[in-house]
């Protein structure tokens, strides 16, 4: 129900949604005033080449469908979240490189901690 949740947490699941913006809109809708969202997920630090976006393995592996940091910030602002933080974990590129060796996807995506709050 609307306005009933204090905190939403997610660990690398939102990235699998084809409509991430709607996921965040629904999160905002169900949060109570002052409620928080805390998400760990893969984000794009630059545009992902179409060959990765079309690759089902890359999409299922949470890399091909990643939203850019800029897109996430835009969505959060438009939706109404405040105190938005997207903390990039640069060291995660080493692990991501192991997920798809030789592809170079680690040059495009990184793990991040995404935090935001619904205004009081």
C-alpha cells in the first residue's frame, strides 16, 4: 500500500528490470514520508555499447542493462527523492572483469551504493 514502508533495500535486482524508472517510482510511492531506499547495484559510468545491451548474458549478468549514473540522478530528481547519493565502488571493476573476461565491459559499468530519502 502507498506510504507504508520505512526502508527499501535491494541487492543487484533492480538492474534486471527493463523499466527501472518505474521500479523507483513504485519505491517512492510505497515509502512513508522520510522513508529511505538503499540499493546496491551495477551502474553504467558511460554509455554501454549496443552489442552489450543486446547480449542476453550481459543483461542477465546485470551488466548489459545498467542505467547510467546520470539517468539515475535524473529519475530520482524527477520522482522527488532527496539526499540522493550514488557511491561508485571503483574497485568492483576487477570483479566485473572476471564476470565477462576479455569483453571490456568493466570499462563501462561498476558497482554502486545508491541511497535516497522521500521527503518528510
